[in-house]
């Protein structure tokens, strides 16, 4: 069974009694570039009432529960999309595979919002980043 399929089954077992609204497989396992030693990258959106101070512990518990339920390779950590930087959230939205959705309307709204924000970010960040890289290459900061 493919990693995404095992994670879907594992997420259905691991996430129902948690504040996870939806989850994605991302990274090399999602893009088909994984190597035998590659870990499993998962990102989740949590209910709005989860406090930020709970994110780290919850991320680690979710990773362990998902790894055990799915029987996949190591899930090192679960990225919390509620606090993810826009470049990461945009990559997850663009290349990620949905493995769990307890709130499909919220997931669709989230993807639409991130798509708009990430598009605007790329328009402005791309030229700025290229200028910064050229300056670094030329020995300027």
C-alpha cells in the first residue's frame, strides 16, 4: 500500500478524537521523490480554540499516533498549519496530498485563501529574493 493510502487509513484511526480539522502529506513522500530513509512530512490544521502553547506537545503526540496507526516510516513531527509561514503553507497546499478532512468546507476555504496569499507573495518575493541572492553572490549584504 502506498504511503499516502496508509496515512489516510492511519489518520482516520488516529485523528477523530483530536482537534485536527484536516491534514496533508507533503514533502518527498507526496512528490514521489522519497528515498528509502526519507521521513514522512505531515501538516495539520487545528481547531481555532487550541492555544499556541499546546502546539508542540500536540504535534509530537499526533506524529506518534499517526506513525503507529499508519505503520509508515518515521513521522518526525507534524507541522501545525495554524502557525506555518506562508511559503511553507503555500508549498503544502500546492504539492500536498489530503490525508484527512473532518471539515471539508473549512479545508476548501483554507486552500483558497492560501492560494491567493501565496500567489501575491510569489509576485513580490520572487524579484526581491533574486536581488538578495545576486547581492550575496557579489559579496554584498
